[in-house]
């Protein structure tokens, strides 16, 4: 029976390029949590929970900070894919490119949501200094912009997160770069989240309902466990060695002089 060595890659972070890559990728995954969670559940709450935000006093600075945190989240999404690409492409360049593309699309969708909320802030500030502003129209426009954000939240951190999990989970499971239990969580979580999002789209439940929260927890567990493992342990040495051998074996022979 063969066994897989899950001990950390030999060498310190400063001397081992693969260890540096693992720490950077893991840190970026943790950054997505550190930026997106406070943005969604604290900083953006005033504009998301109050339909009259656009005609009220407004917590503009708080909302703008939340939007900037979402931008950080979007950039971290892209960076995780860019950093991991050079490693996981050795397993399958097609799936690795798909992973990068899905992360880019997720970041783009998140950015659209940020722009829509920034537009609400601009609309509120403009209405505050305008005499005789039509409150009903302002509320309708503001609510529409918030609805854009909510749908980008469905498509970005939900649909695309599930796609990311399926692509990267497959790459990591096949390569053994991390213990297979971690990508297995992602491979189970992806279809579960997609099924729940389908229910959200067709109105059977909402994003804040218990059924969706439960369906989203495995995706969070997958990304958090991957980030922590990469920072603390790094890639599995045996898997790194196997991928390196594959690279050497498939490299084109040098042309004769």
C-alpha cells in the first residue's frame, strides 16, 4: 500500500519558492474572508437594509469603506488564481485556465456590485442638496441599484465560488498538493451551493434563509481550510516532486545545434 507524505515542504518560506507560493496563496484566501465578511455584514448594512437610505442622512463613509473592502476581495480573488496557476497547471493547464477565468469573472461581478452601491451614495448626496427632490423616484432608483448588488452577490460569491471549488478542487484532488479531504469538501460543496442558488433564482428561498446559509457553509469551510493549510503546512512534498518530474518528462527536447 502506498502512502502520501503530508509533511511540510523542506526549507523555510524565504528559501523555498513553492513554500512561498503556498503561503502567499493561503494568505490571499484568508484575505478574501477578512475583507468580504465585514463588508457584507457590517459596512454595507446601512444601504442594504434601509430602502430609504437614499433620502436619509446616510452613512456614506461606512458604505464606501465596505465597497473598498469588496474591491480588495475582488483583487484577492484574482491574485489567488494567478499565484496558484503556475503550480496547478502542471496537473491540467485546461482546468487551471478555467480556474483563473472563473476567478476573473467572479471579481468582475463583485466590482459591478460595488459600482452600483457607490452610485446609491452619489444619488443620495446629490438629492441631499436638491430642493423638491421626488422621494418616491429616488427610493425606486436606489432600490434598483441595491437589487443589482444583490444579484451580483448571487452570481459572484455564490455561483462563481461553486465553479471555482469544482475546478480547483479537481486540480488539488488529482495532484495531492494538499490532503485530499480538503478538496473533497470543495467538490461536495460546489454542487450543493449551485443547487441552493438555483432555488434563490427561482424564489423558493432567499440568500439569508437558513437553507441557503447551511448550503453555503461547506464552501466557506473549503476555502478557509485551504487557506489555513497552505499558510501553516504548504504543499505536500511528494506531490510537488511528482509534478516537477512530470514537467521534466513532458518538456520538449532541446533542438540540435
